[in-house]
């Protein structure tokens, strides 16, 4: 039985990630998912990983050769702690992260203000849905590219035994700040999980 199934009196839908019992919404990103982004998108200049957690994504981003600044609202032993991205005034050429999902819309609005070149978020593909997001994000600031994963990403709390595959579709949402306001839908080829795991 999943110990998080009835967390805080509420039943967990099967499509949601495992609840993080050690802190707010912390699910390290599998390395292969970040490789899929940097293999298909070029980034020039500093990269800011603003919800770095334990550094899983930052470690991969450093392989680009770009300087990487890592921060998090919480102290997870990596990067600069106690940095609240949602109120930060710090700008960067590029911002890349897997945001807390309950703050995804706030991260979009803030990232669009702070990124000078590109801004990329790893989100559920279903983020494309919703009348509110259509009005407050996509009408005025659509992503330049949405990279849909052909393989399913399964997120686990740090240290958990990894088995099975997820039931949720994910994509990289990339805003190219200096490009035309139109969206291209692209698919990431299968094989990243095998190549980088």
C-alpha cells in the first residue's frame, strides 16, 4: 500500500506524483529528462536553475559549458538556499527548472520577467489546458516551443526505489524571449531514458 495514498485526509489521484513527505513538492528530475532539453535547445550565457533541489538538473546543465547558478527556496544541500524565485529581481540570460507544480503559473509569469534569452519549464503536458491559463499566459505570451516527451517520466522522492513508469505526459515548455509569439509543437525522440540513465 502506498503510504501517501491518503495523505492529510485526501485521496491521491493515480496520475499525481508521489507526495514528498520531507518537504514541499520536491521531486528530483531524472538526468535523462534534462539531457533531452539541452540536446535540442541551445542556450547562450548563464543558466539559472531556480528550484534546484538536490542539484539533479544543475549537474546536467553544467555539461553545456555555460555558467550555472543554482538556488532554491529550501536548503537541500545544493545551491544557494532561501532564494524565493517568485519575488526575486535577479535576471539571467536563461532560466531552466522543474517548478513546484502548485506554483507553475507564478513561475511562468516571473520567468518571463527575469529571463533575457530563454526560459524553460518542465511541466505536465496538460498545462496547455485551461481557460485561465489561455487568458493569463498563452494569449499574450505563448511558449516558442513545446517539446513533448515520447517516453514517460516517473518522479520519485529522493532515495526512493524506482520501479515502473508514470501515467502522466510531460513536456518542456520553452519561451525564446526574442522570437515571434507563436508556438511550435515538437516531439522528443525515444531513447533518452536508455542513453542517459
